[in-house]
């Protein structure tokens, strides 16, 4: 299923979605975490976005494993694979943090309650941490994948021009 699409390795198709979606969903999750009273469209959008992002990140990881079998040791993909697996875990963590935050926001809007405020603050902080880490890791993962793919293909421009 994840080996190829139209005769090309499917990884080259799936990998671009997490690279775009993770930073976007992370930004929206940060806004959600910082917003005093997030509107329903924002909560639904972040929850939908994080679920879609998890699905595409999973597809990228699965297709990457298939692609690794195709190239069978032609290049060293160990670091890229390790970064991708960590990215997947962080995106799932972001999804869980968002779900927990939304659950707290939905169940009790009594902002005077100190327990509610502490839960909201803690889950907002956790969501923001996962958002930052997910974005950082997907950038590192993408950079490593690009380095594996393009290193040595385009000659260095030593003369600066």
C-alpha cells in the first residue's frame, strides 16, 4: 500500500503533508492554548487538523520504511528514520495534549475554580511544548531527508555567485 503511487515511491508524496501540516497545526494549537475563550471553530479546527496530521505523519513514516526497503542500503537512513519515529511520537503527544485541553475546556468553564485554572494552564503549557517540539523535529527530519536525497547532487557554489 505504501510502496508506490503511479510508479514512484509513495514516500515522496506523503512526506510533504507533515512538513506543512505539523507547523500549521502547532501554530493553531498554540493559539488554542493561549486563547482565553477559544471559539468553537478554532477548537474543531485544531482537533480535526491534529487528527489529519497524525494520519499523514503515520503514512509518511510507513511509506518511508517501504522506501528504505526499496533503496536497500544505498544510503544511510538511520538518523532520518530515528528523527521520523520521534516526530511521530511527538505528533501523537500533541494530539493527546490537544484532546485533554479541549476536554478541560469543554467540561468546566468555571474560570474562578483554581483547579480548573491549574488544569487549563498545565495542559496549555503541555500543548505548547508538544507543538514546539513537533515542529522542531519535523524540520530536522525533513532537513535530514533532503540531505540524504540531495547531498552531492548539486555542486557546491564555492565562488559565492
